[in-house]
C-alpha cells in the first residue's frame, strides 16, 4: 500500500526540522502530499485575555509553518499546514491513539542523532 499523506509534526526547533529533508524526499518519491503540523498552545495568566493569547499562539504557529512551506514550494510538492490548538504533548498523545486505531499503514521515523544544544 502506498502512502498518500505524510504528516510532519514540528515544534519550531531546528531538531524537529531535521525531519523535513527526509519527508520531502519521501513525498517526491511517493507523489504524496505533505502536511506540516504544529500544535499551538498558550499559557494564560490571570488577568490576561485567554482568547487573545490563543489567537496569537495560532497565528505564530501558522506563520512559522507557512514560512517553511513557502521555502519548499519550488519543489513541486503538495504542501499543506495544520495548526491544532492545544498542548503539544496532548496533541501527540492524540496522534499516537490515532496511529493505534488507524487501519491504514503508518510510518514513524525517529531521529538518528541527539538534539543539538540550544536547538
């Protein structure tokens, strides 16, 4: 079975972005679409407008992903972005549950090198 969509979760770090070259190469080979995803969460302090903080977090995540997608646009790939609102760890746990229950094939790729300090 072929992969039609590659989901690439990112956290904004250079470490997470190391998955991009492999994902792009695989997407070209499979002629699959790529969905760049970053969960947007906002720590809301007392007295701060929660809605405004959420909107800002989503806007920042969307801007980050759109910049990445724009930088890859000349590669002939179908690249989309997704910004779910919520705690990144909880979003990842939801994704793991989807993997467990999904009848379709799922490939997870782990990094082969440790993160770089400060990255």
